[in-house]
């Protein structure tokens, strides 16, 4: 048998086969690269479920009370993208170059595990800067880490080739006006009242210059309530890591919208405070909730006393996530995985016994640290806590709970704690907000209104009336009658006492701290003056004698806010001498009886 002749090779076919093989290798490479990036991001980012634009920008962000319309944004593919890790993006000069951007990036990579933002928010800023370049964007920050947040915001904007804002605290009023004239964006801290006042003065409340006011929220996975050095060298040689950090840029307001809808329609006299409350509310209530924040909240509210298994903690986390779909939970996945992940970070703050029961460690410093973690989520349950505290107080004092009395007491408590949480905007009615919170408690069957039971004759009369209304077309009357079925009494469901206690725990420590401060004001009776530092020491000793479980880190913060409230309500006044602040009582409250009356308003 002769040798077989090798058939001629078709060059076109060979080229096609080669190209196909190359395409397959490239496709395989891209798939592996995509999978690698997916795994990287899964570990490093705080992912969110698919975000629909109507949820994130209309339902969640729009202020329906004052009918404040924001800019409309097109629904594009960016809305469906997952959050991205800015630190992993390859930009110009990504690897090389000794410039400020690369130095900042390297520093942030040392102290952050990842820096996450949603791409739709970047598109929003690009839209504003392209469509209305004559209107500068004023970024409003609120954080104890303002110096670090300035660096983060600048870095994110620079990464996407967006205009970097100038910090207001680095310019005077004249420089600010000049910057606004040439459309330069600015940033300010809402903590510093002088910065907002400077902006309002420079723009004459939007009359001389229209600007966008954009609230910004930043939250980190790992907290540190101890003093941190945010100087250049402090960041270059960090002693603290923040883990995953998420930044959220909220929909912008204009002065024109705020002033017209809030001031004119809602008859608010204090324009400056109304603007502050709107911005403050958005920043705090829409902060990204990190996994550690939610787990810390669950631990200290639900499992502080007896603890719980991982499965029990995960069940409560799942329940909270389901009950609050509008909250920006900056993580995804099964709740049990979220719990395990967060507990690894909170490892030294919890104890685990032989039965694998997990509970917070009882040291005051540890509880203060856990409270600091939970703080970004606590505000979501503050109104419900105020209602439960008020209802249980009325039940204890009067055996029955009147709905209106409960709402009044809860409103008073919110007034006392107004420097802790933004319970509502200036344009919103607190009573309505409390009513909505009561509905949430009713759905969980913690607080409910009894429904009136009718006799057989009454039921027959109602059926006749219903038939008459239906035949005559009075469809709205049935809704009115249904509202009248409820009695203005509230039932406190003692079968769910553990849940009620958890709701009480949200505000109870703060209420106790405030009450302690007010009672300590008796030290000033008789026209006495005390150095503020000395007064803080007195209040601290007094609260420690009462076995207050949280450490001085929390207590000092609450004490200072209480003194700020007392000064605003003209219970105390302050004077400065030789660089020290001194406290003294106003004439009206300069006796024990008035201090007791004032304290009684807070005794729940």
C-alpha cells in the first residue's frame, strides 16, 4: 500500500481556524478574567442587589411631603450595574507616576479594603456638570472623619475625571464668592455650622447664585472610636484599617426648590435651620448600612442579655432586611453568611461559650464600640423606640394606654433627643411620622389598636348601611367607617416582650444619660458656676454609680448633646473665661423644683 498523499491545505480555511482558535482563547481569557474580577469584587466590595432607578431616586430620595422634585435622570444600563470598587479601577497613570492622585490611591489602598460607589451616581454628576455647568455642586458631608472623607470624595471624583471641589474651610467668604462666580464646586461639613452659614451668605440663599446642594454619605466596615491621626503622615503610616468603605451621593437640591417648597408652602420661618434639617436628614437616614453596623445593632438590641446562636442572629438579620427594603444595605448574600463575615470583624467584641452562644462582651468600652458600629442603623428604629418607651410608661402609670397620650409623649422624647437623630425634616409633621412608625409596630403585633366588637343588631345595621352606600355610590364612606372601628387605646403585646425590650433598647441608654445630666444640674442651683470639664466629671461619676453599662465614649457624646439642648431651651447658659467654658443655670431654672419638673418630662 503506497504512501497517502497529503491533501493541499486551504490557506483561507487555515486562517479561519487560526482566528477561531485565537478567538476561543481570547474568549476563555476574558471569561477567566471576568470570573477573577467577580471573585475579587465579591470579596472586596459591598455589593447591592440590582438597583432600579425608580426605587433609588424616586421612592427613597424624593421628599413627598414638600413635593420637592429633583432632576430627572434617564434610565440607562448604568442603573442595572453593580457597585464598583474605585481602588481596583485602571485609570491613566494607574501604575506609575509620582503625583498626588497616585499617592492618595496608594494611601487609601493601605487603609481601605475597597472603596465602593454605584456607577449611576457618577452618571448623575456627569449629567449635572454637562447639562448645567453654570451651577456649581456643593457637596455636603457629615462625619466624625471629615478630614478623611474630604480625601475620599476628591479621589473618587478625580478617578472619573469629574471636577474636584474646594473645601469651604480653606477659603474665606470673598474667595468663596469668586469661586462660585467661575462655577467652581465646593464641599463643606454640615457639622460646622459656620461653613453652611458662609455658603448661605455667599449665595444670598440662592438669590445671587444658584447651586446644587448634594448630600454625601460615607460609611466604613470597621470603626475606631479612639483618636485617629488624619494628617498626611498619619495616613501614610496608619494604625487603623477601615475595611470596605461605601460612598453614596444623594440627589441634589437647589436653593430655589428648598426655599419655595419648604419655606413658602410649609410656613417655616427659620430658613437656615430648614435647609440644614433637609440635608442632615438625607445624609443620616440614607447612609449605607454596612454588615458590621447591622450585626452590631442586632447583638446589642436583641442578644445582649442571653445571646444567641449564629442561626438565631441570622434569622433576625433576615427579618430586618425583609422589613426594610428601602434601606441601603451595602452587602448582599445569605444572611447567615453576612453574620459570619461580620462576626469575624467584630471578633474581639463578642464572646462565644461552649454551646456556641454568641453575645456582646459586657465591658463598657466594648459596648460603646458596638454602639458606634450600630449608630448608622439605629436612626431607622428611633421613632419606633420612642413609641414603645412611651406606651410602656403609660401602661405602668395608668394600666391603659391612650393613643394620643402615647403620641404626645413620644413627640416630647423626640424633642429631647433632637441632637442625636434627625427624626424628621422641617417640612414634615412629626405626628404623621410617629403614626407611620406605629403602623410598622402594629404589623409586627408589638403595639396594636383593638377593633370594636359589634353586637348582632349593630352588625345588621352596618350591613344595611354598607348596601345603601354601595347602591348610592358613596364608596368613600366605608373607609371612614373602617377608621372608626378602632378604639383610641393601644394594646401592648406582652407575649412579645423580648421584641418590645429590643425596641426600648434603641433609645433607653440615651434617655438615661440625658436624665442623669439634667439631675446633675442641681449642682448649679444657687447661682453657682462650674467648669464644663468638672461638670462632665460629676455626671460621669454619678452615672457610674448607677451601673450605666456604656463607656465614657458614648456618655460624653450624649452629655454634650444634652447640654447643647439645655442651652437652646434656656435651662443653662455658658460663659467663657481664660479659655475655659463655665456653666450656670438661668433664672427660671435656678431651683431644685424646676429642675425636677424638667427631669420629669424625660422620665419614661
